C-alpha cells in the first residue's frame, strides 16, 4: 500500500491536528464546513468522513462513528489505501 498524501484545506488540517485535544470543538468546526464537502475531491471527502468518525469515537458516539466510517469507505471503494485501513478501524 502506497502512502497517498492528500492536500487538505487549512481548516481540515486543523481538525486533523487537534482532533485528540479538542474533539468537541473540532467536530463543531468540521460540521461548520459541511456545506463545502461537495466541493472537495473524493479523497478529501473520504478524509473528512474519517475525521468525523474519529471525533465521534472520541466522544463515545459509536453509532455516528460507524455511519461516518461507512460513508468514507464508500468513497474509497476498492482502492487499497492507508485511509481505507483507518476507516475500517
């Protein structure tokens, strides 16, 4: 599996960097930008769902975590990637 580096918007990078320290605030930031989701590339959208799943997991909201991970997996499809592995767990 090759590591595929995805260029992320600045706000998505912030969510990624601070998801463990401030999960509630980062989930709020992520949801503030939900309207931009359709304008992101497929890889960026999959990363958005991965971060959403990680934040829901950190907040103990496992049903929402599972739904977000499933949406991310649908975007990744059958392509082998590190993100796909992260979404599976």
